[in-house]
């Protein structure tokens, strides 16, 4: 399985995401945002955390206009997998691959700590390795993670079982405690917490490893 | 554009003293131009020239088999084996942070990161040591919020994990906060980049962000005392852009890998002036700059402004001319400015051209080598009067006084605003003691700590200086690391006052003695003087940043006590309460001598901890707050209570040095006791972890109750 990790000039979790994919057995290619195509045979695109273009205003908005964005959108339209973490989630909403928006945290400060997540659905390659309702300890590190969507959109997410993860204790004001959402075809996942930081028992937790392992297995089946 | 005439007022405004003015005229043999005066002022101010401190800094031990490069470069370089090196430094940004806390602190972080990656290292860890006025002071809350947000905003976006630091409050910082930023990076030991220029006719290249008027005169401002006109100095504070810094990092590392760099220097204090002079001076060369080619953010900038601008995220480099195209392509890729602004010349000359005019023509080597140097008069700090009778207090009331103080309360409010995990190598995140970061892709790790107890230094500069180093040694040891080397950030008041200079001299002597005895030489550092407002100085604050190595991840001590584990003190307890946290927080008493540090005992105890690390469930250094605070913190972190048998206040809260608190299962006690006896290290069983009650000599309180206080007091104090 091939993963392509996109680097914007202000990405800073790109290496960490590449390491996590590699640990799960993916062959990983690194892609520069000025590239206009993904490597041939890319199965999953990883959009990493960081501050893509400084992101002083409206995180991810400039990144969504980078040359690579069209290629990522085309990949998704073909049914390819996309994983956006933290800033990557913000970028995916700006690319319109996922609904909703990430606003400034309700507490108005950057917040870095390990939080409890609940697995809200197992019906996706990303979450199939977990049990529904399973509790995971995964770090967050963001200033703009307050997930917001209109009432109708929220209704659809709920009705279509597209909420992937929720927070045990809401750290940022997100609607419905939402920490991650899936696309309609369930192959695009955006999440604020960092599973790639909980991917090694030495770092104090391994609960994120299931996401990458599950993705590897789920894609093999698909 | 014509430049202002040089008048005595203009000279004085540039911080140039009468004797320095005579020296300047002697060097030039003529009146300087306005731009030349600005250049001299930038090179000769305290911040850049270390003119008051140099004599004493030279006495510090700076060598050892582990040291690849000591002080004098952008940062110190230390061997960590396997062909790798750790590169680190700590630097202050005190004055700018007081004037504009967010940008002042942010650019402090930016500056120290550049110092590290200028040498070819990728930053892997940051820390910061912050000292503020009392919470009740009207400026404190604003400063704390701004500084923390500024540090987080810069470091988080740049992508370096902040893994440790200190925050303290004391009335002496009411008018002058301290922001000391530390950064460490990793590089291959044979791929370190230095600032020595070489070769004549080599292009001098400007990299990074454009030059604006921000920060003009910043270094001179940082070398003056404050008074009530400080608000007027806001325009001398620079503005940071971590996004540009991140691109500059990546572009510089790519550039260095391409082989195009002869020498490189970041533009920090006094920007273009300092960086160009340093590269030329070290290489025995002259430098010619054509300012018209400098990328400019604002129109109509003068030579004076460009030479003194402290705009951030800029570098100056001497380039191999045959690789210009390769180098330029890298900067185009990262959308950064790349401009050839001058060249190296054979004669000893700093030649600045702007338009068709010569704006400065100075003997380059004289700018730094002939900078004034002072042997300031100093008087030894008198011995502290002995501590009188200590007021009575119940043990739990004493503990509550500590937990309720923002000095000793949990600092999550601060460190949760910092990304402590980016890089996915953080093994021990901030909270208590040293932070630990794995060396990426290896089985090794580095530990980082920052320490000083300013109250001690004031009471007894020599012992206080020793203690800062000893505490750093212990914090590294407590995570299982072997201390490697040290950076010092010496924050003091006005050195023209003999008693302040006496504090400085005493502290340096103490630091020197300790780093020699504990084999952790000083490899880099920074001096910040004139930390006074309206004539009142700060507590002397020589912050020690230290780095240790864990040769194997198995050496890490990062556990928690389990129910029923024993609490054991390694080291001798006498109950020293002079200058203790208990007296300061419970009674507002800052009296008595600082605890004395037996360096041989420190070494013995440290070696014992490392030799027996497998025996410990948890380990922490005993510092201010003594046994009571350390035992509470260790227990609270594990969600457990603790019972300490002793009821004597000196035993519970005394701050004797060379001690550790360890937790171990009962089954391990006999072997550890035997090992301690064999090593000649004092060991005392003092209590047991477990339950949900904290009990000190029979006085007790519910863990949940104390924990709530401990976790809320900081936010309550600063919000």
C-alpha cells in the first residue's frame, strides 16, 4: 500500500505522519505542495499537522489553493483515501472534501494535552480496528479545533454515521463533541487529535496505531 | 539623503559614554558619520560586546572531551556519540518582552532557534525560564498571558517541542520581567556550520525576510535601565513570523546540504551590522555591502536604519560563487528572499555603500576587537545574617501555602499552551523536572532542564550559583541522564553598581566551581544586565540550561509510584530553612543563608542514582519546597496519597542540597540500602505512597482537596 504525505511550507507533522504510515507497513512518498500530481499508485494521501501557510487567519485556506490541492481532490473523487490530521483536517474542510469548519478554540488558547476520544463509528477503514464506543487516549495540539457545522449538516453527519471520533471531555467547544468526521464515501477522514503521536508505547501511548493498522487492513480488503 | 549632524546629545542617545567616545575618535581619527555612530553603538553596547562581563566569563570552564565547540559561536556544540552532536544555547529577551510581551517573547524564541539552525542543526527541543512580578501587580497578568502566548505562537508554528522550563513570581521583577529562551538542535558532528568567513571576493548573500524599520536600536535599548518612558520604546520591539522562520530553517538546511555555504550567521541583535562584522572579523577579512540590494519591506529606508534594523527571520551567508544558482533555486522553492548584497574584501574594512554614497568606512576588526572592556568595581556580597526563630506552622498548612502559590502550583496553564510533542519523539513532557526527547531514529535520548533559585543567589551569590548548576545536574540525573554540558543566561541589575557587580562575580565563581566539579562545562550563554527599573534591581537570576544524555532508552526513569511503594531520600537531610520556599510563601520571610552545596556529595548522589536507576519506580530531585512538596507532587501525579512519618518542619520543608526522593517497591529496599551503604551515600526511609490521603507527620488532608488547590492556583493567580 502506498501513502503520499503532503508537505506545505509550514507543515511540521509531516515527518511524524510519514513515520506512522511506515510503522503500519505503508510505502511512503513525500509530496511537495507545488507538485501538481500525486505519485502513481497512491492509495492514501496524508495531509499533516502544522501551520500550512502560517495560518494567521482562516487555517488551511491558502493551502487549499496550492497546486497539489487539485490532485488531492481528484484522488478523493476517484474514491481514494485521504487522512487529514489537525491542520490537515482544516485544509480538507477548506478543500471542501469534508463539511464544516474549524474555528478558534472556545478557550481562545492553544491547547496541547492528551485527551480521551470515543470511537463513534467503526464503519470506515480508519476506525474498523477499534470497537464502537472504545475509549482512546490521543494527544491534541491546536488553536483552532472548534468544529462547527450548520444544523442540517450536523443532522446529516449523525444520520449517516459519519462522526468518526468524539471527545470524552470537550476541550475546544466543538459541536456534539466532534473530534473527527468522515466523507460521504467514508474514505476521507479529518480529525483534530494526533494519532501519529500515540503510535509508540515509548511516547506514552499506542492508541493511535490502530488507525493506521486498520487503514492498512481495510484498504487491503476494499 | 543627508544624515543628522553628530552632536553630544546624539552620541549620548546612542549609549556611548564619554570615555568610549574618546576611544572611538582615537580609532577613526575623525568624526564618525551618523551611520558609523549607529554601527559603533550597536557593536559596543553591553548586549553585543559583553564589555562588563567578559573578564569574568573568561574564568568559566568551557572545555572537555565532549565539547566540540564552546562559547563564541552562535551556540555550543557537544558530542553525543555515533557521529552526532547536540547544539544549544539560552538567550534572554527581557526588555522587549516587558515592553511588548507577545512579540518580545515570540522573537526571543525565534532568535534562539536561529542561533541553533544557523549552525546546521534541526531544532528538537525548546525550554523557557520566565520570571514575573507578583500576581497582584497590575502588569503581571498581562505580561504572563502575552509572554506565554508569544512563546507558544512562535514555537508551535515553527514546530519545535517545548519540553521544559520555569515560571516564577517575585516582586523584584515587577518592573522588569525575564524571558530566557533555550533551544537545542541535532546535527552530524562533521557537518556543523560556523561563522568564519573565508576567501576574498566571495559573495555575501542576504537570506530570509525583508528588512523593515522594526527593532532599530533594539540592542541599545536592551542595554539600558528602564524608567517610565518605556512605552515610547515599543517601536524598538521586533515582530516575529514563525512561518517565515520555518521556511528559513528548511531552506538553510537544504542549502547547507548542497555544499554552497562557506559561512553563515543569523541576523539577531543589531542585524546586518553584527552579522557582517562577526563573519569578517573571524575570517580576518573585510566586508563591503551595497545596501541598495538589501530586500526592503519599507520605502526610503536609510543606511542607518538598514544597518541597525532587527527585523526577524534573516540570515547572512558567504557563498561559494560557483553554486549560486543551486542556492538561489532553494530559496525560490521556499519563497524567500535571496540577494547578493556584497562581497568579502582583503583589507580590514567595513565599507557600506548606499546610492552612490559611502555611508560608512570603518576598520572592521576594531569594531569588535577594540570594543571597550571594563573591570567594573565590585564588592563581595556580605554574609547573610543567620536565620532567626522560624514561626510555627502545621505541616499541611505549610504545604497548602506552597500549593496555593503560583510559584509551586501546577503549571499546566502554561505548558498546555505549548506544543510539547511535535516531532513525535517526546518521552517526558513538561510538568516536573527535566524534559526528555528521543534522538530521532535512534535508541538514545537527550534530557533538558533549566534551573536557578534567585533567592539563594541574592543571599549568597557563590552558593546560589553553585546551586543552580547542582539543581540542573539533579534534574537531569533524576530522569536517568548523564549531564553533558551547560548554557548560562546571566540576568542581573546594573553592573555599574559595585554590589550588583559583586553578585555577578560571586555567581560566576559558584557556577564555575560547580560545572567543573560536575563535569558539565559551559558551552554557550548570554548576559543580560541593567535589569532595573527606576534604580531597583531584580533578584540576581543566573539561569542554567543543561543537557544530559541517555545512551539507551532503557536508562530512562519516568515512572510513577505504585500503591504501597516506599518513599526514600537519597542524600543527607539537615533541615536547612534559610531562604526556603516555605518561609517565603507561608510568612513572606526571605532571610538566612542559602543552603550550601557540597559538590562532592552531589556527584556521589548523582552517580548512585544512575547506577541504581532500575531500582526506582520514580525519582525526583529535592529542591525548593523540600520533601513535603516533592512527595506531594510525586504522589499527586500518580493519583495517590502519601504518608511521611516525620513531623519536624525542617525535615519536611528544609532545602538541603544533594538529595533525591525516590519511590520503590518494598521488596527493593534491602538491596538499595546495601548499595547505598557500599557507596557511602546516605539513605533514609521517610514514608510510603498509597491511599487517598496526604499525611505529614500525622497532620493530614484529602488528596483530592490538595490536588484541586495545586491544579487551580496558577490560573487563579494570573487570570
